[in-house]
C-alpha cells in the first residue's frame, strides 16, 4: 500500500499543476510597459489629418487609450462598452486607429457611434509596436505623469470597466 | 475568447502554393522568394532571418518571427531590418523587442530568479529519477542476497549431501 502513495501523490500534483495551467490564458502576455512612461508618439488625427496629437498633450490628466480597427471583430463586441464609458464622463477616452484605412475607420465611427474625444491614425502600426500591441483591441490607462498603469489585451467588458478601470482611474485622479 | 489576432489568416498555405506556381511559371529554376520587401543585401537579410528565428511571433505564439506570415510579424521583421541598417547590434534589437513585448518574445528565456525552475526543472526531475532507480536497485540486490542463519546453512549442507548420496 505504502509504495503507491508516493507515485499517486506525484500524479495528483501533476494533475493539479496542469489543471491550473488550463485556467490561464496563454495570450495574455504580461506587458513590460506597466509602470513605465507611455512611449512617445506624434500622429495625425483620424478626422483631421492635418492636426497631430501626442501623449504629451495629456500630461496632468488620467486618460484611457483604446487601440481599435475597423477590421477587428472583437472591437465590434467591445464598442457598446466604450460608448457607455464615454457617456459616463468618468475618464477621457482616446482612440488609436491601428493599421486601418482612413475611410474605413471614419465609416466605422459614423455607423457605430464615436466614443473617442479623438482618434489618432497609425497607418503603418509603428506606434502600435512601441506600445507592444499584438492583438486588437487593447486598452491602456495612463496617469497624470504619463505612466502606463494598466493594460488590457482583448476587449473591455462591463465587468472589467467596473472592477478594474474605474477604480484605478478614481485612485489615480486623487493622486 | 473571441479575439482578433491581427488578421492572422489561414491562407498562408494557398498563398505559398500560388507563389510557387507563379515563380515556377515565370522564372524556372529561380527559387521562390518571400513576399516581404526584398533586401538588396543578402548578408543583411541573413542576419535578419537569423535573429528573427530567435524571436517569437506574438500573434501565432508557437512560430518564430522568421516563420510567421502574420502582418505583425512582417512589421516586426521590417523593424529588425531597419534597425540593422541603422547599425544596431543584435542585442540592442533584442532589448528593443523585450522592452515592448517582454521576455515572452525570446525563444531562449533569460536566466533569472523567476526562470530558475524552467532551466533546472528537467535536471531536477532527472536527478529524482536516478535517486528512485538507485534505491530500487539496491533494495533488489539486498533481497537477492539474504543472510542465512547457522541452522539454515546446516540444513542446506545436509540437503546437498543427501542429493549427492541419492545420485550415487
């Protein structure tokens, strides 16, 4: 009887380990950007291509940057959540239109509603690379000093907004 | 979870076939080239591919940047090429990638406190296996060589003698 206990325990430990592994999402790669200054960009705006926008314009404010594209299916799923977040006025929401055609991006906002104060236009995805974007949509919460405090890979849900984004925005707003 | 994987498409195979057909039709004997921007400098291209083979494609995860056809992988290869043209060393480019995507982009994880188990785990398991094996072998050897008491020896000798007497 005794001789079975050790292998059985080892087997149970292995099963437990693999079981925990199954609950993890391998696509959620921890971002090294958390706690680091938001990478610098200066990009044309989506609506008015002659005007530019840079992350420096937002120093002193807590804000949310959402990476989106008209070709991105999950963005469609996320869109109502963003509209609600924008309507609540809790935090300024800016968009980064990633590797999109300008007319497609504009048509998307026209058809589905525009939750963003403004969107910037990253045609070749260079700024996306600087922000470590690899799956759209992605969302960043940036604090008053321009430091990235939170990153969400994949669509925002109402739960995430309520439990993570809004409390963090409030906390950062007090600081 | 439903997530867009940067337009990752399953067409890479049909694309490859089309490319092969095209290249064999247009230029017989010339090997098919990748659709990525062709570099005039083959040595540079070699360097790009060698380094890309060390980096993970974030979209496909189990492919290297060199293997992947995902648009992001293409962009990142172009980024690597551009940096090399500007004279960046391989380790500078690796640092550039790690700063954006974390250690996960490296196919050879760095040796850190958090990765000690990753590096030595298999060795530990091997050592544990040897310990178990050694203990079993020693136990078996002991069982095959039992101690005999004096009376047992005497009885064995009698039996052997009896056998010999019978045979005679």
